[in-house]
């Protein structure tokens, strides 16, 4: 009767039921209760989310035979080891499970096993906390994936504390634990800083400092450079230009050493901006020129376009309109070749403004002169809008000045506009102007003067 | 009071309560119960009759003449409710006797409950299964394995025919089957049945409930007998932990009640009584299981101090709940001694705390 009922029920029962029976029969009650609790947890979650949720139609753990088998295999092995007090074996089995569920995309399961891994390491003795360090690392990265950065940072800190005295611990890929902890910490602090930069700029700065410190400690030069760059920018934003320059120059050095042309460009750009903000336009121009150089040689079109644009801006504000137009046209051409609509429009407007500034002097002189050839030229200019004010007059015969009826009004109107634009355009074109340019046609050369 | 079957009125056959043979003796208290011999009367008295004697009068007396249909229905309803109560009472008594190891005395109680159950639910109902199970367990305890198998087969058949049968009943059935096979020495089959028991109990109550712990305990016993000590050890630990946590909760509730002013009224009282969820059978089970584990641990050569301390503490709490302060103190002291120098601070702290509560209990 016994074998009869046993064989019948094994067909009658669900897969999960039989699996549980197999485990219990061999006395693996801990594995059973853990598996049972996991299945129950998932079912409760499903009920909580309700029939409209995605989870409702998902295949539940209790029907996924392969996963159940995997769970059973490793859980029973772990329990076997637990009975013998072999905790590192327990850890390895749980770690295997966590990795397996990471690969199948069951985040909640891998999280669970990473957490239990860490709990197990409390009991492991005799390896000076190596497993514990690993456990913290795993839990930290699991939390990081979940977006719980603060908690992740705590675990990484614990990992770091364990690893800092044991530089001899080396991972499979050759990194020491210590280095990896530093890299992780640096990364997580950067992320946290990015998150809270809007609300709490000061705290964000603190996190960035931490990130930079750990990056320094890790000995990874590129990472160090990146954090320095971030930190520099944050300082720049908070108004501490000196410190910002210090960090940005450090970044530039690192990039120079590693021949990272992209990075050099970024560094030069940021340094130039910082200088510009401090009012040291000369230094700013120097760095921008370097930026242009680097991006030209590196074929960095986007960077080049930006560099030219910034240079144009600065020259424009310095009143060196020749250079300004030159750089803006360069920026415009590059933008056109890249097909970047936004920068095409911006540069087009800027080019127009710079051009207008350039013509301003000649135009003013002509208006002041007010004699016939100059008026003719003004009218001529109204027709074809080409800059011929610099040309000497063919016959310098003086005629009686006519009362300039529309023109003075125009000049009075026009004078403040460019200077306004100058102030705005030092950094970036305002969106208002960008919108205006979209409507404009190809006659950009003198738009700002003529059309407004 | 003696009777002579020949002097019975015509057509009336008075039968022994236990063996259904012609009766010669009548219970002098209720006058509705009959026995073939003094031995059977004694057995029944010790087993169950003592408790239900006065209640039987109402149930067995001939129905008085009731003129209206309404009244007849009312009486019918009342009787049915009383019978249901009797079923519960007799079953709990039977279960308790089983846990106390008095298998012989459990039989009359189980028979009585079976009789009432048949009366109320009919012959093929799932409600009969618990009574069959008690009978089966009693028979196992008495070593009458064939009889036990018969009872259990009956129960299993009923369960199989009732697909909507609750997990609690299934779990009990499998537990008894497990015990049967264990008694027969078929350990593998026994483990299989006990596994089924634990599975169903977990479905019903969760994995760490005292009603699930029974399965673990029997399983541990089987492993113990098979000589697989590591497994048995782990299972015993699980069982003692389950009981420990449960008892700790009850003790907390009990010791917290004095904080609430007593004037609040009956509502508070009711609540605390609900929390004290140990019925007679469960109390008996706790005593049996924990004492068994305690004995085992004391004779274990390479035990961990923590295990023994935990069992001692659990026992102390149990006796405290049962108002046996003397024993509670004894075990509490043992728990303190064994938990000293242990790395688990949490345990020793709760033990000390509990001892303080005990002291106040005596002075109060």
C-alpha cells in the first residue's frame, strides 16, 4: 500500500509539492522553509499588485521547474554544509544562486541571496573578513541597481573598511579588493552627488569630494581625472573659481598624460569658462585656443564647433569683431557639416550679431558723415547688405549734409541692442534668440541690424 | 447500579458504552450510560465520562412531547449545537490524553467523538476523519498496528474522496500515517508521509507555527532512530525554536496585561485570553515535546550550550503559563546557568528578564 500511494501521489501533486517533499524527506527543513517563504512572498506581492499589474500574468516561481531545481540543489547543499558548520561552503552555494538569478533577471531573488550571503559571512571565521567584504560588495551593487544609492554607499564603505588593510586580496580579474572598493565608492558618490545637485548643492559638493578622494586612492588615473573634472565644475558653479581651476588643471594634466584628446578638450573648455567667469579673458582665450587646436587635431567636430563658438563669444565681448566673425563662421560651417540643427541656428545668429558689430563702426561713420557718397552707400547697403563701409570713397567731395530723417532714429535704436546681445551671449545664446533664428532665411549676415 | 438484561422492557436492548455487548451496569449519576462490566465503566470514567456525564443526560433522554413544530425545531437545533460542542470537547480530551501518553484512556474519548460525529454529519463525512486519526494514533501507541492501519485507511479514503478537504486535516492524516510507518520500522516511507504533513501544515499555518512543529518533531525522532544525528539535531533545534518563540509571545502578553488598568472592562480580558492560544491538547503537546527534547539534549555528549539553554527557557516559560511556578523557577535557573558565558547575549538577557518576572509573580 505504501509504495502504491507514494507513486500515485507523485503524479497527483504539483511539481512544487513533490520538490518540497523530496527536500523534507531528506531532512532539509531549512531549505524547505526558505523556498516556501520565497514562493509565498511572491504570491503575496502578486496579490498586492492586483490583476491589472504586469506581475499578474507573469510565470510564478512555483511553476518554473528549472529554477526550482536549481534552488533545491544549492539550498540543500548549503544546508548540508551548515550542518557541518562549513560556512564558507554555505556562502558559495548561496552566491551561486544569487549569480544564477542575476543571469535570469530575477532581481528579487538575487537580492535575497546576496543578502543571505552577507548574513552567512557573519559566521565565517578564519579568513579575516574576506568573504564578508565580498558580501558587502555584492549587496552594495544589488542596492545600487535598485537605485538605493545611500544604502549601497554604506555597504561599499563597509567593503572598503574590510579591504583597506588587506591589499593582498585580489579578485579574479586582477583588481585588488581595495581598488575595487575605491572605484565603487567613487562611482556611487558621484551618482549621489548628481542626484541631489539640484536641492542640496553643498552636500553634493561634499559627496564629490569623497568621490575624488576615493578615486585618488584607487590609483585609477582616468577615474581620478573624471572626478576632478566633476568637482571642478561643481566648485565653479558654487562660485569658488580658484579651487575649481585647481581641480580642472589637475584633470587637464591627467588627460595630457594619457593623451586623451577628448578629455583635454573638455578640460580646456571648462578652464576657459572658469577663467571667463573670473573675468580673466586672456587666459580664457588661451585655453580656448588650445581647445580648438586639440579638437582640430583630434577630429572632434562637436568639440571644435563648441570651441569656436565660445571663442567667438569672447572675442565678441572683447570687441574684436574680426576674430569673432571668423570663429563664428567656422563654428557655423562645422555645425552645418555635422547637420546639428540647434548649433546651426545658434551659430547663425551669433555670426549675424558679430557681423553687425563689425559693420557698426563703418555704418556709424557714414551716418555721421552724412554726405552724398556716404548716403548713396548707405542706400546701396540697404539694397544688397554687403559690408563695403571700409572702402575709401571714390571722390572725397563734401556735400551739404542732409537731415538724416530715418537713419538717426535707426542708429539710436540699434546702438543698445548689440551691447545687450553681448552681455547675453557671453556664454550661450538665449532661447529667445534661437527661436527667432528658426524663422529667419538665409540672409543672416546683417539680420540683427536690418530686420529689427 | 446493576441491571438484568432480562428485565429490560420489550424491544429495548441496553448495550455497553465501550464494547457494544449487553449491559449489566448503569451509571448512577446520569442513568443514561450502560456498561458490561466494572472494568469498562472505570475505563470510560477515566477516559471521558467524567467530563461529559452530566451533559449526556440531555442528549440521551427521550424527547419530551412538544406540541408545536416550531418548538420541535428549536429543540433540534439546540441538540445539534450541543452535539457539536461535545465533538470538540471529546476530541480535545482525546488528543490531550494522547500527548500525555495515556493511549488506553484516549480510546473511549475518541469513540465518543466518533459516535457524535456520525450522529451529526453522517457516515461518509470528512468531519469523521479527526476522530479516526485519534483512534489510529491511540492504536499505534498501544501497539495495535493492524487496527491503526484500518482506522487510518478509513480516514485516508475519506480524505481522498473529498477533494476540498482542508490542509489541516490532511496534515494530521499524514502525520499519523508517518507515525504508523515509523512504528512499523519503515522509516523511509514514514519520512515521506511526515514530509507531506509538514508541507500541508505549512500551507495552512506557515512554516514556523507550533502546529507545523509536530511534523518536524516526529521527523527528528525518525532521523534520531536512524542514527542520522546531524539532521535530527537541526530539526530538534527548529522545533524548540518554534515553541520558544511562541511561548515567549504568550509570556509577553501575560506579563504585559498588568500594565493595563484592570478597570477597563471585559474587552481587555477577552483580548488577552485570545492571545493565550494554547488549548489543552497543545499544552500537553508542548510538555511532551519540550521535555523529550530536554532529555535528549541533556544526554547529548557534544551539545551546544545555547540549545540546552533555549529548551530550558522554553520549558520554564511553559510551566509559567501552566501556573507551575515551582517548576518554572527550576528550569529558569537551569537556563541561566547554561546560558552563562554564551555568546548569544540576547538569549541570556531574556532569561534574566524572565526570572525577574518570576520573582514578582511569587510575591504578588
